[in-house]
């Protein structure tokens, strides 16, 4: 008789885990607080425009290939490589710098900015490549039974990489590049981890290798939400049941096992095995009431940036924007070191702009563009009051208008603003943190909340705040790791 699995949440990690387990004979049921699947990987449809709400690109596309292959399913996603990968606009430079995977084309962008750029970048990428391939199968795609087990696995990583654990990404870049522009551009990957290059260990320089040489960045034809739609379709075909507008609030236990979870309406949900796709740290505190994850201790942890997002539907085409764009000021270090802990909105914000209609014209009415703007801001521990959200949005839109020579206010057909408070309330993101726990050395590997519960033997975790970490490919790997845990404990059906 098949084992029944209840998965709390329907983010990418949950959907991928459900597909793996249902393909192996498990009976799977999923409950979700929001009104549709996807978690942060969601979609906003308004006034004829379609927006990806959160993640807007990904690397390591082969992790999706592995997911579908392991379930004996042809990959249903149509992927398109982005080239240029993205553009970067500095406040003191009119012309954007385009980031290409082709090293010669990339070097041309840095003429007059960074001497001997191609030689330096080759050396930087080679070191990042070695770091990536020396660690991926040792610490990224592996479960750990204890911190000792994790440390023993780390001993298999070549010693030449150890200094990068103790210096920052910014220091690593400063050892290679002389120009501020090169250092800033290739440190932007730290923001993908929800942190800054001044607080991110240099080991994550490997991300530059994944974006420029190893696999690049990818667009999903039809928009990023196609990932969720296809996974939901495949899961439904395999008998997985979905329940929306359902928030789990408490647990019932006997000894070392969970008997059931209870939702906000008092309904009891039972299964043999339980998986939480909610934040692995906050879930332990909020639902399981663990003292080690009390509000005080959760607040003492390192959390990633909070998202302030604007979704803009505009009339007319925007020739000065690419699919992915970064708009930066001229005080990068000062901005990065203060933005995450300030209690006020920045006067000159740095932000990211995604125009997915450049690659997916069906996401906007004919002759229009959809613009998604993400500005990293302090989480709700540091800035709980967002009553200034409209003024802050206007600051960003005025700056963007000036820099692309288009008055966005005059061409806007629809506008939606989400603050960290909205992200917390809609998707249960702790303190509005966009990517969950940060990736400092005290919160990675076996120091990250485990994907197997420390007390209840039939409770597991999947997602960004457990192993191996944040980002779409990491979450897909997370689904494989938790499946391995379950198969080890319960066998293959």
C-alpha cells in the first residue's frame, strides 16, 4: 500500500518533490495558503498584462533536465538562452554595459574601463570554475547527517579554496580588477543570494562562472510561471491533490511522530509523511513552537534582503531596456553597507528591471511592454513601516524615467506595488525576507536548518532555507535531497 505524503506549500521545491514522489508511487496531497501554486515563483495578471512576480531568470538549467529525466518525463519547458545576459547602467554613465557570455564581446564592453580585461576575467573564471566543480558533488548535492559528517566531507575539498571562505567576494574581486565598474558588476551575484558582496564569502564567486561560462541565464518561453503550470499539470496527471487558501497553523503529535497538521479553520490534515515547503527555520518556530526558533532567535539570524516590487504595464515599446537590467548609483559600497539595516527608504535607490515582454511578447498587449522592478530593501525587522510605499515607488519610477528618456507616468496603463509587508502576508516570508536565510558560513551546509526534522521522524523540509540553499536550481536540488531522505527511511514503492 502506498504511503501518503502531505506537503505544506506549493513553491518550486514542493512541486518538484511532489513530482519525484508521485512518479515513484507515493500518494501526495498539497496545501497552500495562497490562492494559486508557485510560492515566490508566482504570476500577476492585470489589465491584459502578465508579470512574473518573483524569480525572473535562472542558471544551471540542467537541474530541471535532471528533475524530469528522473521522473521519466520529457522536459516540457521551452528554454531560451539570454544574450546579452543582462545590462548594467551606472548613474554617471549614459551608455549601459552589456554583459555577454562571449568573452571577446564582453571585453569590448570594458575597453577604456578595465585594462587587460580579458586576461583578468579568464583567470577569475578559471578559479571560479575550479571552485564550482570541486564542491558541487561534495557539499551541494549531498545530505549531511551531522555537522561532523559535513566537516568530514569538506576535507575532500582541495585546500587551495579554503582562503575564499574567510574573505569577502568584494575582496576577491579587488584582487583581480582595478576598476570600480568591474568590481561592482561581477559582485551583483551576491544580491542573488540576498546579501551584499561585502558580507558574502568569496566562495560564491563560483556564481560568476555559472552565469558567464558554465550555463548562462535562461528565459522560459511564455514566462517563468510556465514552470509552475507545467509542474502542476504533471502532478495532477499523477494524482496529486491541491488545496488552496489553506494555512497550516498547528501540529498534533505522539512521541516521535506527527499525527496531523491543523489549518486556520480547524481542519485536520493527516498523512504518513509530512514535508514543509514553508521557511525551514520560521516553520519550526511558528508552527512547531520550538524554543530554538523563537521570534527572538529567528530575528538574530541572518536573513536575505526584502523585495520592494513594482509591476508596470506601459503603452509603447521601451527601446532602451533589455530583458534584464540593473540600475546603479555612484556610491555602491556606502549603499550596500547601509541598505539592509536602515529604517528609511533610500533617496537614490539601486534596482533591477525586468522586461519579460522583450522575450515573451504575449505577456503584454500588442504595442505594450510589461516592466517588473525589484528594489532590495530592509526586511521588517529594520523597517516595519511601509506607509511611504507610494512615495518610494515614485522615486524609483522618476529615476528610471530620467535614465531611459521616457516619462513612465504618461504611458502607464496599470501599476501594482508590493512591499515587504505584502510579501510576508501573501507568502509567509519571514519578516518579508525575499530569499529566506542568508548564506553566511554559519548558515550553510550542516549549519543550515536540516531537511530532516530533529525531533519528528516523519517530518521533512524542502526549499530555500534548508539545504543546499536559495535560488531555483538549488531548490530543485533540494527536492532531490529530501526525496533521498524519504526513500532511505521508507524505501522505494
